[in-house]
């Protein structure tokens, strides 16, 4: 089991060797008229100025989210002061495991927008962006915590255990326009430049412990590393276990990936792809006369990256059967020494999870698409105040999540906006906010979708949801939206 965790850590480390960049959007800014980066949330959005430009700190957004937090792993000691891990014997099983979910997710995102430009032309609003992005996820099933807490005579299936990480550059070209008084549509095409890709996948990690006389374990593990110039390096040469050689005539030694010898021969691009953002806005005041009401929707990051020269390491998936130790010699006489059988058991366990270099291949990955559905209501009698509802769904396999937010936005003067919101969803409850200061010629925003509300005595966040965003842009022209 220690080797399996080592594989997860090694996979995650592959990304950080290359640096980070990402796919995080600031949902708290969705209902702001003076937010220059609104096209990142919905490409149909129109900026309230003639245009803007930003360089080099146009938009920086760093975040982590998940339903696995420090308080799930560390518990109050029921027999004294301080904290203990969920493995501590002073905790009952129900108390130790109550914080864990069926799938325990930890996701990390970051976006760095290096160049961002918006301008009105070609009968609409246009954007050009150049940036770097990253997204990383780790999923640990409940069964793994149950197994480490108490080994029972039952089946354990830990097949969803794994991690994934991608880093890429992005060049985006967007356009939106008014179709009629009620409808506005927009889209953005994005060229993706692959920087780094890594994945650990446990297709089938299962333990059958029901039979007290025989335990059976199987594991199908695959590690992929798509980084330019990456190699596994020189492998280890190891000898098969005695039992394996007995059932496989002629098998003597094998070569196993040695993570200590993995190497990267300089950074560079290792893939490419294409993605699209699509969006629309529907003004119900213009369509049906419902004053102040507008709905909108967007589908972001609908695309893929094809990675080349992905190094693959995989095990052979042979089952491991343990029937106990046989004919142990305690004193002089017939039988086998316990140390010899223990060494043989260790060799056979290594046969279970050993990874062999399977060469290189091309891999195509879909991005994690994001669906936004929103409704906003501006008070007809006081247009400086609006209320909004935003539903956000990330579509990314086992790393998918959903969140709903209720927001209140106030803009007492043209140059200043502030919004506060509360979000609930599959990853917990969060409080978000944004302050947007945008006088003529200058725009500064600070915000967060997941505020750090509680820290441990050591300053460590007790919840895994936290993010921070900021940016500096330079608007062109006066505000195009008049409010009374």
C-alpha cells in the first residue's frame, strides 16, 4: 500500500516540475457590469466600456476545492487534549470515518492571464487573450480509508483511486453580438498548447478477504507522464518470486520502473488541441416586458488536448493469492524458516504492483467542461442593486462537481461595484465576494469564491475550499451603461 501512495505522489510531482497554470473562473464576478474579464465566464457578455487591455497581471486566480479536508483526517482526542488521526484507537470506527465520502476529491486550479484585450468592432464585442492554465485532481475512495482503519473479512474495491494533472498555454479569440433587442450570443475559439500531463489510474485495486484461509488481491495500475523530454531512466532489475517462477517456466528476472531515475530533459511543448466557449443572454424585459430580469447560459472549455510522447508504466495485473505460511520450522528439524517465507511473501507482493516501462504513446484528453446557468434581477426602482442566481457544473468524470450561488451586487457609483454570495454544492458550503474598482483608465479587482473562514491553531485551513483572484486592467472610454 505504501508503494501505491508513492505512485500518486510521484504522478502529482511530475506537474509541479513544469510549473503550474490553470482553469479557474471567478464565479463571484458573474453579475458585475464593470468586470473586464466577464467574457471568461460567458463569452456573450459585453463590457460596459469601449474596450480594455491588460498586461501582465490582467487576471490571476489560484484555487483549491474538494470535500476532503484536514478535519476529516485529524480528530479531537476523546481521551485528552490535542488532535489525533482517524487511525487512533481511542476513536470509534463511526467517529473515525464519519467525515469521509464515497469519493473524496481534492482539486486544484490556477489561471494566469498574461495578455488580455477587448474592443468593439465588426458589429460586436471582441476579445483576445493569451494565458496559462492548470488543473489537477486527486480522488480517494471511501474503501481505502475503511481498509486502513480496520482490516475486516470482506471485499474491498478501491478502483477509483487515482490522480490527474494537466498544464497548458492558451490563445483565445472571442466575439459576441446582439441578435435582436432580447438575445445576445457569443463564442470563443481557443488554441491549446500542451505543457505537461500526468495521470495515475487504478483500474482495479481489489482485495477479497472473505475467506479466512485465502486472501486474493488484484491491481491494475497505470502511470502516464506527458512531459517533453521525460524518461523513466534506468530500470531496476529484480528476480521473480519462487512461486512465480514455479508457475512460469523460464522466468527469472524482470525490469521495474525506478522512480528515482526518472528525468526531464528540459521544458517545452508536448501537445496541442482546440477548445470552444459558447454563451447566450436573454433579456426578458425586452422580450416580455418583465422589468429587470435577464437569464443567461454558457458552456466553457469544450475541447481536447492531444499529448504526444507520453511515457507509460504499467503492471501486468496478475492476482496475488496468500494462503498463509506453511510448515513453519520453530526448532531444528523439518520445515521452512519463517524468515524465508516472509521474504518470499514480500517478493510476491512486489509482483502485484511492479510497474514496467511500456514505451511511449499519444494520449487525447478532454478538458473539464463547465456549464453555467444564471438568472439576474435588477431592481427597476434602484438599478444600482441586483440579485443573481448562478448554477455551475464542472463535467470531468470522477472529478465532476456542482454548485449553486445566490448573490447580491451593489454599484452605488459607476466606478465601484461590490458583490457578496453564498454557494452550496457537492463540495460543501462557501462564501464568496468581489470588490471591483474601475474609474476611467484603471480597473482593479479582488475577490474569492471560497473564503477561508476557519483555521487551525497552526494556521492550516480546516476546509479544503479556498481561492483568491486579482487583476489589473486598463479600460478605454467611458461607461457605456447608464443607470438612474
